[in-house]
């Protein structure tokens, strides 16, 4: 089995967009809501959703792999 050299590169516009969104969320949380914890809770909530979607994706890949193995038998 050959291992491919995967070099993923994040585009600079995506990194800039994420940085601006993080800074905007902290500014909104501190200036408008008056709480430093509000943006942190938001990011933890978004991280939980992303982690859940990743687990569902892994389960999907597992089911596909099992089906391929079953087809070869």
C-alpha cells in the first residue's frame, strides 16, 4: 500500500476570514454583551457541533468500509 504525500495548504483568505471572525466575536461579546465568556461559550458550542459532524463522518466511512469488505467475500 502506497502512502501519498498529502500537503494541505490553508488559503490565506480563509485564515484571514477566521481571524477576523474570532476577533469580531470577542469584540461583540465584550462590547455588546458585556461578557468575556460569551464568545468562549460560542466557540465551544461550534466546536462541539464540528466534533459531532466529524464523528458522524467517521461512522459513515466505517459503514462504507464494512460494505466493501462484505462485497468482496
